[in-house]
């Protein structure tokens, strides 16, 4: 099968990009021809198909005058439509799988895919179909746009409190909902959690009718027998919505507990400057170095205060036989079994997090090893490559047969 994979970035910037590359590698290993379609970026990995990639600078980061000059492309990238039509004519893909397309590739590719009868599947990595700025996933859910439409995003400056960017996001939502009617071009929606499927179905019934839940998978594997390490591990973006400030307060309350923080982000300097003696910052790590960090931790902690979808942090930890301690938020309770594969606490609640961590750290070694085994078994049953591939091909075939 020839499978077109469409994503804004052809390098790893966030979790959606990790999923994008994982899927492409999996499909290639299964014998399929995989064709990426992305935007041109200097950070991109090389590809034999990059001659088709579309030009699309990061418009939200441009100065005002350049932003105004590129504002139309924010909604409708004419170059992307031309490039993908050229690709389709030459490569003739059987199905298109979309990931992150907004603010770069845009919805302009959908009519071209429809013109050539290419079935379309889209993975719903975030909430851009129900929230103009996708800030819906941050902190407490805002459902104003479900009732009143996306223009409230502009009025409330929802996107990073920026007037211009918020109004651009608001009009982009108005365009795709009221003028473009994107659903007529999409055959299947892939949700990464039941929670996110429910969020979307509350706005439009077609998300329920065409939607299916498929958890992410991980290629991360541990060669070591799981053991109980001597520190807590947080890894991921060091940003406000991930609950790192709350976690630091908890570490002040637990001076005898060690925490290692792996990752980078805008809060890095602020948290380092707190100079907590029991907190170490290890910077960005990946591959075997990251696996080593996970293997030698006691628990991986995910203190998120945002609307998490299907966190790769938990999936990867389980695959290494490592139980987790995480906030009870959005899609997390779907994949954390209390006392079996980990423990949960109330988000943004330092006292509750502290109490739950004390409980987790107090379990005896036999109980800990039982949790470790259950975490690994859960991962193999729900997040393995074989399970994912079988279900993904079923989704593709359903889209093709429509």
C-alpha cells in the first residue's frame, strides 16, 4: 500500500511528531511505501520526497508586517495545494493520514485529496477542531467556543494572551467550520483517548460516527530487568502547564526524595534558580540515554495540569516496566490503574501529590515488582507495535472502502 503521511514538521518538535515518525517507520517495516508531505524547515530530516514539501514560515512568530503579508496562507496555503497535487499525480497514494496540519500546510490539501479520490484519515493530536487556539487542553476546560463559536478566542485573547494571534486563530476556526465544512473531506478521525473523543463528540456528532480510539504505541524497549531505582523521574517539556512549579513545591516538602528532571523548556532557568538540593536537571535526552534514566528511576512522575490526551511519557515508562505517579486529568485515568500500574493525585494540589508520593514510595519491594510487571503487561497489550499496526490497517481499509 502507498500511504501518504502529512505533518507540519519533518523533525521532532513535539509528541505529535514522535508519533508521526513512529508510524512511518512501522509502516515501512511492514512493507508499505510511505510518502511524507511536510513544510520546509531547516531542522528537517532529509527525505527523498522533500522536493514536494511546501514553503510555510512559522507565521505566529513573524513580526507584524510579515505576519500581515502571510495572513492568507495561515488559512489557505496555495503552495501546499499545488505541491500535494504534483505529489499525487506522480506517486498515486492509496490513503492519506493527516497529523498536525494547521498554521502551515492548512486545510487547502483536503479538496485536492478529494479531487483524486484519496481517502483521508486524521489523527486528533490536539483540540484544534473544537478550540481555535488549542488552549482548550490547558488547565480547566473552556467550553465557550462549543456554544458561541470561535470568535470568543479573539475577544478573550486565548492564544498566549496575544491579540493578533488570537484573532487569527478565531477566524481560522470560523473559516473551517462555517465556510469550508472540513468534515465532508474526512473519512475517519483517530482519537488517542476516549476522553478526547468525548470532548469532540460534544460539539459535533460526526466525531462520534466517524471516530475511533487508537492509543499511541512506543518503539522504546528496555533490555534490563525492571528494578526499583532511587529517584523520581520527570521527563518532557519544562513548561508551566506540565505542573513543574507544583512539583517543585512538593520536592521542598520531601527533602529526602530525589528528583531528576530530563528535558528543556521555558521554565528551565526559573526552576534551576530555585536550587533545590534534591532536584537535578539533566537536560534533553533521548534513545538509550533516556531509557537508562527510566530504568534507574523508582517512578516516573507526570504532574500535568493540562488536558493530557494519551501521554507518551506513561506509555514509554510502562514499556520499561516502570510504574507512574500522575495527575488525575483527562486521558490519564484511562491508562493508569490505581495501585496496579501506578498512583494518581489531584492536579495542581501539592498536598495531595505529596501524600500520594509518600504512599507510592512506601510500598514494599514485592508490591513494587508486581506493579512493574503489570505495567509492562499493560503496555504490551495496549501500546505494542503489532496491536497498533493491526488496528491502524483496519482503519485505513475502512476509509478506502467507504
